[in-house]
C-alpha cells in the first residue's frame, strides 16, 4: 500500500477514537497529481489548496472526473482571484473582510454557484495574521449572512505557532457555539488531535499525509 495512504488511514483511526465528526482535509498544495492519486483512488474526497492558480491547473481535470471531490481553499484569497475560485472550490476557509465578501457575493450570482464559507478568526490577535478580530465576530457574521447572502457554515483559525494551541481551540469552540455555527476548521499536522477534542469538524493535514514539501 502506498505510504501516503497508510498515513491517511492511521490518522483516520486516531481521529475516530476522539471525534467521529472530524473530517480530514488532505492538504495537497505543492504536491503533484500523481502523489495525490492513491488517496483519491482510496475514496478520500476532501482536499485543500493554498493557491488558486496552482489549484486551477491541478484540479480542474481531476474534479471533472471525480464529482465527489470537495476542494477547500485554505489560504488567503485575494479579491482579484475570486473569479477563478468559483465553481472549482466547494469550500472557502479564509473569509476575512467585507471587501472579499462583496466579491464572492457577486461571483456566486454570476456563476450560479454558492460555496460553503468559513469566517477566518485571528484567534491569537497577531498583527501579521489574517482574520477578523473575534470581538467583532457577531456583527461581521450578520453582515456576511444577511447583506451578502453567503453560505457561512463555520469558523476557521490558524493559532499562534506555539506548542500549546488548546486554549485557542477552546476559544474557537466557544465562539462558534455563541453564534450557533456547527463547523470548525482548525488543527494541522502538529495539533489535529487537540483540535478534534475541541470539536473541530475539519482538520487540515498536509505533511503528515504526503511527507515534507521540497
């Protein structure tokens, strides 16, 4: 059995014991289609990419042949890239501004395609990170939903790069419960088990499945 597949299966087993609602987004950025193929053939359907251009080149044909695949945009989305994003991406994890919401809203009408969207929270209040401040979440959420008619399904975060990310995941869980959103996109190769314990419904795992990026 292919190495990448072994990795995926062992992560699935670990997660099953903690939270059976947690889905794995196999983060395939920078990896070629042949590295991803065994995972697709196995029947895994959720994949994540950071860059729109790379995804267009890699996934357009694959998705035409595999209608069950869900493609997740997990990186920063520039407003000028939104038009390439729909309908290729089923999920957008990085909504972080009114300007971007407006662009997605216009595009989803044009393309007659409504992606599922996560609001990105700057949970560690770090200046260099994208995301809205969690203190503004309720007003942003109402605006995104009501003024732009976006399908907001949950919240996403990239916590500070420290060993103990648990308090940030707990805070995210609290925020999502407050506005009654069921999905949480959080946790990566180093802390996905912790995220699953805090009710993550999607964890974003790249190197732990596909190996280190060159």
